[in-house]
């Protein structure tokens, strides 16, 4: 799942370093919105603005954990 999410997000946001330990600090509001929308569409989960926290978007691993959490709540 991590590789699939990485590929999806790297294609949409090629200037963002998804290996960064401080990924959230590299994102602007459009980048955050893009991530939430793409993951919502790809995994048929509901991601809202309240999910766009520095903790959830800190690293690629935390993004994967967020998706897994939302999938388990379906």
C-alpha cells in the first residue's frame, strides 16, 4: 500500500519530497487538499479537513496509517 500511495502522490505532487520527516511543512493548502482528495477517491474513504493535521501528514508512513485507519472504520 505504501508504494501505491507514494506513486499516486508523487505523480500529483512531483515537487514534494515524500521521504521527508517533515512532509507537512513542505505542503501548501493546495497540496494538502490534493492528498486528501486523491486518497479519498483511490480508496473510497472519507477524508475531511479535520484529518489534515501535522500528525497525519508528517511522513508518508503517517499518511499510510491514516488511510489504513479510515479503511478499518468503513
